[in-house]
């Protein structure tokens, strides 16, 4: 199985300040079709996860521009240019290049 | 718009079979995409259980494969999850998804006698 490793586990941030989350995979997420299948999700307490990005950097509908995602191969990053109160919760990366699909352990973002 | 809704018993006894159904509206499950099941134990992270492609092909997490069956009923536009021989470790919120872009609200299933 592909192991997804996120860091940090916890990320206290000040409102208005930037934040960055790293996700590394144990093997390349480049599929045989040439696409890289790495998704990012945000989950608020008591809610279902919401996908933010698919195939590394494709933003889902309604995701604010302050969010960006990048990376390639085995190394990926989610960035928030400035954190707002609604951004708290847990962020997960997930790979879809290899069966079984696997998630990172999550990064909890909280306001200082 | 696409909506998914899980349904099924919230309490299952140990050793019995957990059965959940996901009813889809706004899109025909036979038209495309992978339709899947995820779960999240209380206070923990997300785990993929398995998926069914619109063609009917199924894919399961090897860690659960011997106990999982996912099937689809295109006439009702729904797909289902069966997990046999459950234990307390299967207590979780179960979500159905469309290619992870759309999620149901989730349903808590507790395994307890």
C-alpha cells in the first residue's frame, strides 16, 4: 500500500497569517495514464470531508482563491495564503493512483 | 445537483453483517464515475473501504476484502455496502462518495451487543 505522510500533525495559526501542509507518498503518484492522482480534503468538526483539490492542483468549485496546491511525484503541498476562521478543521491528502486508495493521517489546523 | 444519502441500521451486533445503502440523486450511477465507501472511526482518520465503477467492476481494500461486498442497483440508482463478521473495530461513521468529489452526510454505525 502507498503510505501517505502528512506534516505537521497540528498547525496553530494566527488569523490572517499563511499556513502550509506537506504530504509525502511512499511511491510516485503518477498513474500510467500520465495524471498525478493526489487530492486534498478539509473536514470541519461534525461534517463530511470536502474535497478542495484533485489531481494535485485542480481547485474544486467554491474553494476560495486563498487556497493553493502544488507538487509532483511524491511531494505535495497545500497552502493557505491567509487563514480565516472558517479554515479550522482537519486537512487530509489522499492518493488515487494506486489501489488501495490511501489517506494521510491528517493535519489539524486551529487558531492560536 | 448530485446528492448522496446513506441509510441503514445504526447498531449492529458483533459477528453480524453491517448493511448500508447509498441513494444517489441528480446523477445516474450507471453513467460514469467510481462510487465508493469510506469510513472514519470516532476521533480518527479516513479509510477507504471499496468502490464500484459505473461498469460494475469492484475494488476493495485488501485489509477488508474478505468481508466486504459492494453492489449497485441501477434501477433504484443506489449502491450498497455489506461488511460481514463485524467487531467493535468496525464502529465508525460510514460515508458514500462519488469519486471523492461528492460525499454523503455520513452515518454512524456502532457495533455492540
